[in-house]
């Protein structure tokens, strides 16, 4: 089991402590709200932690400091529990223990007989995602970029394909934002399991499915034919494809992704770094680049086939 070098600090002004330890590249900070001014600070190696202890003792002689090794699981669990809701436009992604009390929009009917009242369209779309090993709590810039991009589209009546669904966050959000249905695939069985569990945490959301699938396997990914061949819904090509992967994988699979959505639809990609941006845009050359945003060195791109 891995251990993380940590430092407990007590009896000192938290802001001052954080300013002092900042030079030693802390990897995470845990504030103990139940005990004012107490902090646990994590470092990537014991040397950095030990140097930070010296610095805190020098700068704040009254501070009580304790070096500690925190086991892997304990840290993962506790840092996850500290996670709160994330808001991107109308979308609010909340862990089960911090669901805000908001007037929210239920998932729309699959085939709306009447257009949604404009007032309803402004209500937040709240989804519950349990932080786990599956990527996609909303705390990473690339997830937020995809959530921002998809809100620029009118999803009413559309079918959304989410490739590399992780926690399922993008597929569930798309359905809440008006898509008629959403389908998430991932090549990691644990992610598919997590996505299904997350769907169950959102009982108002129907017409969302998660299946094991690999984007790089031509047999399992062949435009909409994939879903037809495997007897899965839906029997139509996607209107919107979302793929939050990596720059290298996007470049390699660009032809498949570019063919995965119907004309008039859109492709949203992220997971690429700013320095990979040009290569990814070039790989999707036949499509029109219609949206681009960078956050924390990560890039989100939106393509259309006009
Ligand atoms: N869509 C989520 C998760 C993105 S993380 C979000 O935006 O937050 C990327 C996910 O892609 C991971 O869950 C990973 O398992 C999956 N993935 C990586 N390679 C893949 C492939 N070849 N086919 C399908 N999924 C893949």
C-alpha cells in the first residue's frame, strides 16, 4: 500500500501556514473545520514535507507540527469526501453527500408533445455523481469544458453518444439538458459499472444506457452500425458525439469519431493539452471547428459538419 507524506499543523493561522508551505508544492490540503486552524497538508515526497515543517517552525514558532504518513485509501476517501458540487452554466454536478436543495428541471419527456416553457429551460440541471475511480466528477477542467460546450447546443430531440464515459457524467447531463437519449461507452468495465451506479443515483433520468465498448476496435465501433450490430439502442446515428479522451487517442481515432455523428450534428472533444491542440485540429480537418476554449492548459473543441 502506498503512503503519502503529510503534515498536521495546529495552533497557527491557516492562511499564513498555506503561504509558507506553498514553496514546497503541496499536493492536497485538508482543513479540519471542526477544529479551527487545524490543517493536514500532503506532499509528493517526504523530503518536501520535512522541508515544509522546518519552514513552518521558523515562520510560526507557536505552530504545532506533526509529520505523518497517510495511507493511500484513507487519503483518497477523505479527499473525495471533501469534494462539493460543481456548477458549469446550468449544470450542477453534486456528490451524494452534498446535493444542494435547488428547484431543478426533471429529465424531459423523450418525445415532448409541447415545447418546454422558457422559464423551465433556465432551471438548473442537477445530477448526482459519486466520486470513485471512474473519471468525471466535474472537478477536472476537461469535464467542465465538455459540460460548457454541450450547453451551447439545442439538444431537444437529439441522441447523444458519449465515448469514454467514465462516471457517466456527460451522458446523464446531456439527457437532463434535453437530449432524447444518451449512450455512454467505455473500454473499462469498472467505469461502465460506476456509470450505471451513478445513473441509479439519478432516478428521474431515463433513456440513458452505458455499455462496454472500445473506440479503437473497428469491429466494436463502426458508426451507428455498432449499436445496431450489438442489438443495442438506438438504431440511428448520433446527433452529438462527446469524447473526453487524450490528444493522442483523439488523433488516432479522428476518422471514426468524425463519422460517428449525423450531418448537422456536432462533435465535442476534450482531454487534449494546449500543446496538442494543433495536431488534434489537423486530424479533424474535414470538419469545421466551431468552438474552442482552454482552461488550466486543457483544451475543449467543438466541431460541426455543416
Ligand atoms: N467522460 C468523462 C470521463 C472522461 S475520462 C468526463 O468527461 O469526465 C476518459 C475515459 O475514456 C476513461 O473512463 C477511459 O476508461 C475511457 N477510454 C479510454 N480509452 C478508451 C477507448 N479506446 N474506448 C472507450 N473508452 C476509452
